[in-house]
């Protein structure tokens, strides 16, 4: 089964779909590898030959990742897309990290978990290397790392009925997948503190009021509405659109590498603690976790 699909839509819009509806599109290493490989191919198609202006801005231009020759060919007209939608198949955007993957973290020492998690993040955050605007069409619940992936896009859409949550502290873990970097830059530090430390799941309207999403679309015509928004980006001049996208991301992505390393280290520390398993067990058993004691690391 292909875990990540891509198609070209009319009016220069691309569509990436996380495609494991049985698991609510839970994020796994296998999905991450497919995602990164797809981004590699898209960058290969979308990156123009060097020119004088490219050389001037080369220090800030998105750098294509190494091309994997085994990646299947992309659809015709891929090189013409000027915006991209990211969504999920079935009834969810993404439920976050898969439970088997998360349980397996307890078997590794912190230094290995740190490097593992950093690689896990960067597979999905390779999305930031695309030179075109990206839009999250949050078609269903986006939880934990799944919610964090939406923050890495340039614009976020959902429905009033949908649920978005950063539930890391309820599991006994530090946020990852760039969530602690992007969320305060999007909604402000004070609101990010409430969202990330509180671990609450928000409805679409409250998520929009907080600034976690930018626009609400009617659920009956959700994808069509998302495509209409994407067309507002895609039908303008490609060179100017890419330039604006690059300029805006430069401001947001400053310090990202350091943030990801800290997230990976903090999560690795959490994985070595007994209360991490308590948090996971509570999810499986559909109960509230009991964190009785705190032991300073």
C-alpha cells in the first residue's frame, strides 16, 4: 500500500494525501520515508536551472534533497504546480505517532532515541524545502505530531466540527515534530504555552480563534473549498509567489535546527521514564493518566 500519494489537480495545484486510513493516518517511519522521497522528486521537478538571480539568493533558496532513483515517476505537469495541498485519507488528517512506534521507544537508550526522533521529524518537515506555498487541508482530527505537521505548512484550513490537539503533556512527553518551534511563532508564546502545556483538544472554531488554523470551510464541500483557496496561490506569477514564500519562511525557520535537536533530546529523556508508559497505557485503556510523582531529571 502506498502510504503517501500525489496527484496534479487543475489550475497548477498539487495534492499530497497521507494514505493509511485504517490507522487514522498515524505517522510511522515507513510513511516518513515515502513522504521524504516524494518531496525529493517534487523538488527535482520544481527546481529551475540556475540563473543570475538564483545565484544571488542561493543562500536562502530551498535546496533539493538527494534524489532516490527508485521513487516512482510523478504525474504529467508536476513541474507546473504553484501551490500544494496536504490532507489525509478517510476520516482523519493524522492521529499522530503510531502507538507501536511510540511503545518501541522504551527499548532504546536516550542517545539513540534522540537521533531516531530527529530523523523522524525531518522526514516529514522536508515539506519546508518545497519552493511553493503549502496548505494543510485538515479534513479530520489532527492530533499530536499530526497537528505539528500542519504547522509546517504555510496556511491551514479545517472545518468547524473538526478536532485539533497537541496532547503531548497528557502522554508525559515533550512536543516534537517542530511543534514547540512553529506554534509560538504562529499564535504567540503565551497562547502556545496554554496549548502545549494544557494538552487540550480544540474544536475547529476555537482553533481558529487561537490562530492555529487560518480559515474554516464547510465540511460538505471541504476539499473543493481547499482547492479554491490553493488556486488563489497557484494562479499568480510563479517567480513572485516563490520569492514571497521563501522570504516568509526565512523569518519563521530561523532557529529551527536548534529547536528540533532540543525536542529530540527532551523526548528521548521522556522515553526513559516510567510515566511515559503510563501515558501510553492510558490512551490504550481510554482513561486519564495518573502522574503521581515528579523526579527531576
